[in-house]
């Protein structure tokens, strides 16, 4: 866990925060940022108000960097403020290390079946939108249609990134093909419904799962453009199933315990087949329902 310290800025009288000119970091700072700031000098000139807190990473160097030429020093006690856009940029910088590197996958893609450990591996966000990503989408749709699916997430083909495709029609040339990069749910509707679900990673297993009937999401398209989308009923069901994969959650963990018991033998059969096929112990055994 990162240690937390406050930082102070020596701010010249001419320095002011303005909404029209966001702050830029001119140096490499050894901080995991979470900032809020407020200074009489900046507030007097700009009226901007915010708070500044920084987490100092263990074993970080003492030289700090600068904000628009202003030196940052790791001191205790002084709080500053900055506007929301500035905080967002800092969070992005903090998370940058977690982005996926250049996509690596082998063709033809193959469905990863339970209990393969790739279904539980961390799925990294994507920040490179190129022809290789488009090719992955095309290949995933191809696999999905050939296996009679309506949705497919990248970890299900052994690519551990935040990426999914779906088409509620389940047939090429019909319905609407949806590609979602780095999707996030920002609103669940309270009303829920029970849907019968199957999963390409769990062949021939179908059971009831209760999910919200509508969700609102934000994501990036294949070109790197961010957008917001509302999904209802079947589309919402497909999305939530695939989104769970990106969160390393498998659909049997959403089932009522009584429903789970009806498919437990089938899940155990998949675990046994994995051991026979690979000559290794199954990386996991079916347990039970998880809490929302």
C-alpha cells in the first residue's frame, strides 16, 4: 500500500488557475495522484477552489518535478485545490501503467473453456486503437457466429483485455454488431428479471440468472471515441454477462444456490475434462453464489 503524505506548492504571485488553461506536469512526479487544492494566491486571481492530496510511492526519489514551473516538495500539512479536469488527468496518469501493451493473439481464435485460468486473469484496459484491434473484433465476431453465440468477451478467446462484441440477432448480416472497448456500468436500474443464460465457455450448460433489466454504460468504440449507451432487456442481459467476464466473474456465480445445484454436476464434469485434456489439476473448483 502506498504511503500518504500532503504536498505543498511554492506559488508565485503571478500564478493563477484558469479553467481555460489546464495545468500540465513538466516533470516526472513519484506520486499516485488524488488532488485537491486551495490557495489564497490562486483563489484571489481565479476563484478556483479544490483540494490536493498525493500518495507518495514507497522508495520514491526525493526530487519531485514541477507544475507549470512551480516546484513540488513532499511536505506535510498544506492542502490545495484544483478543478475536476485536472484531477481526471492525474488519475489517467496514475492508471497508465495498467494499460495493455500491444495486443498479442494467435489465429484462429479458440474458445477458452471453464476452468481455464485465463477466465480469471486480470483484463487490462486498452489505449491503442489500431488495425490489430479491429482484426480482433472481426475474428471474435467470426468465432461467435460459428458457435451460435450472441456475445463474446476477449478473455473467452484468451486475450485478457477490456473488450467485448455482441449481436443480439446472433447471425451475420442481421441485427446490430456492437463493439465495446473499456466498458463501464455507471447506472443499474433497480428492477430485475430472470433470464435463462448459456455461455460459450460452458458448453451445453443453461440456467436462470437474475439481472437488472436495464443499465447505462460508457465505453469507447473501435476508433477510440468515447460514448454513452443505454441497454434494455435482452441487450442488457448480453452486456452484463460479457461484462462479468471482464470483471473475472462467471455466470454460475450469479445463480441462486438452488439453481447452481442443478448444474453443479455439469460444472464438475468440465473440471474433470480439463484435467484429462491438460494432465494438470483444475485451477478451480465450483463453489457457490457470489454477493452483488
